[in-house]
């Protein structure tokens, strides 16, 4: 089919959103660990906030994956 | 090399078509897998809660640990409103955990394999064991259920007036965003669950194709067990968070 290579390249570019999500998750987790080791009694609240943040950060990677899948169906 | 078409075939949904009294009812693979999950859950619930005693022994300990975990989870985010919500979240968590990790059972020969072994031709379309939550529709249905729970909980505990007033808090300028939240939240819940499970499933399929022995068994622990459990927990946790926000 015409333009298959371009579509495949675009799909691979879309998956690069994982890069940002990876860095974001790593940063958030390291900060959460730091916070818990400073104040262990607040572990419950910090875990709640960290998990929410992680889930929201991860969403960008999922959207990238979704776009990649949508492009993939065009091949 | 595994072609794109073959991979697409694995990601799509076939299934039975049933004709009952002139009605045409399509039944997809994910529905059949969900029926299996439901049957397993119902049978396990009956087995684990038979002969309950005051001093727990054997299998009753396991059941109590699970119930206790769910109760503490709901108590943690909903405060003293936890009681009516705990059964829903427990069911949701168990269902999601079972359906997300079901792909570790895909050693069972499916479809054509079973049909050849037993000689029963109607088993030929029996689906491959794969998580039903990798189907966008299943994830969307669960997310819509969650957002309706948030809506009803808000109306029940605040009253219609209080619920409408909550749209104008803290400042009325945020009204459009507050309304949009009711559409964005189920969408992000859906995409998170479906995207994660589909990604893990696709990666496992690629690994099965590339290195069929030894390696998949280790990676399956991460992609099937850990990721599936984590996503189930996150789905329940975020729903709890939304409900907690709505009723406080």
C-alpha cells in the first residue's frame, strides 16, 4: 500500500510519548520516596497523591499508544 | 516474521452469533471470557464462605484477609461513608484482578485445538484465553459504571441542591471544567485500563513469537501478574478517589 513506511514511522514517533511518561514517573516516584523517608507517618497520604500523579502521568504514554494503534490499523 | 495482519487478528474480536426467537445476538470473545471469570468468582465465593465460624480456620482466613483489605481500602478514602460502597469496590477489584491476569492460563489449547481433540465442532470458535479488559468496550462499560456511581453517590449524600452547588465551588468560573470532568474521567479510566492491558497483551504475544521457551515465563510474571494486578488496583483506587471527592 502507498505510504505504509510513513505511517509506520508516524506510529513509532507516537510511541515516543513513553519517554516523557517514563521520566515523569521516575521523578515523581523518587520524590515520593524521599518524602516518605523524611516523614514516615505521612506515608498513607503521600502514597495516595503519588499514585494519582503516576496514573495521570502515565495517561500521556497511553494516549501515545492509542494513536500508534490507530495509525497501525491504517497499514 | 509475525505480520501486522496476524497481530491485528489477535487484537480483534470474533465470537458466536446466536439467533434466539428471531433476534440476532452477537456474542463477542470478551463476553465469553467474562462469563468464565464470573463463574469462577461465583464458585470461589460459595466455596470460601461456606460454614463460616466465629474463630476462622483454613479457607475462611483467606476470605477474611480479602474482605478486610477491601474494607480498609474503602475506609481509607471514604471515611465513615464506606459501608454501602465496600461490596461494589470489592466485586470490582476481584473481577478486574481475575480478568486482567487470566492470560496466564492461555496454555489451555483453544478453539481449533479443543475441537480437534474432542471432535465437537461447535467448540471451534471458542476464544483464546485473553484478558477481556483489552477490549475497549469492556473497559468503557466499567468506567461508565464508575462515573454513574460517583454521580449517584454525590446526589444521595449531598442532595440534588448540594450536588448542583458543588459545580460552582470553589469559584463559578470553573463550571465548564467541572461539567467536562464527568466526561473526561470515564474516558481516561477507560483508556488507562484498556491501553495498559492491550499493551501488555501485545508485548507478550510478540515475546511468545520471538522466544517461545523459558523467557516468556519470567516476563509473564511482570506483564500478566504484576501489571494486571496493578491496573486493577489503580482503577479501583481512582474510582474511590472520585467517589470520595464527590461525597465529602
